[in-house]
């Protein structure tokens, strides 16, 4: 994939139970279409952990493809506000994940973190990918 200027990334994390079996997903969107979709199973984790892991996986992959501006969207208002410094992170394990996201963000010319409604179609697609990961684990 070529260097993606102004890359839009949509992320989602999900857990069945809190904590419970958890997964993450992300999509890279350019010119109104998804150019990359990825998802992964985490194991037993909280929903907030899964949301952070989605950001980490997405930014890790994006850094392989661009150093340009990146816009990251999530339906997790809590995580977005923590990343933007609006909310404190009280739990140590989430603080470590937040720090990892911010470290990865330093690889790009600019990064913005924005919350969007759960009804956003790209967030809906990321949610589908999370559920597909979790459904695949049900029989194991």
C-alpha cells in the first residue's frame, strides 16, 4: 500500500463479559472506502483494554505504511478523552496502554483522536469484525 496521506482509522474493541473474551478491530479508510481491515483475539480482558488494544494495533500497522497525518475514530468516548488528556487514567494497566498509544502516535506528523457515534457505518464494520473474532472462539 502506498504512503497514505491523511489516513482515517476506525477502531473498536469488544468483550463478552467485563472482563470476558475480548477482541479488537480496525479499518483504514481512504477516499470513502476501506483499504485495510484487521481484527484479533485478545483473550480475557475488559472492554476498555480491548479498546486500547485496537488503537495500539491500528497505529502499529499505520506506522508501517505512513508517517503522515492520521485521524483515529472510536466509539469509546472514555478512551478518546483519556488519550486527549481530558480524563485521568486511574488504573495502572490502562495507563500503560495509554502511554503505548501516545508513544506510537509520536511516529506520525500529526494524530487526532475523535469519538464518533456507535451508529457510524465504519464503527459498525469494526464491531462486526470484533464479533466475528469472538464468534470464531466460541467453539474452542
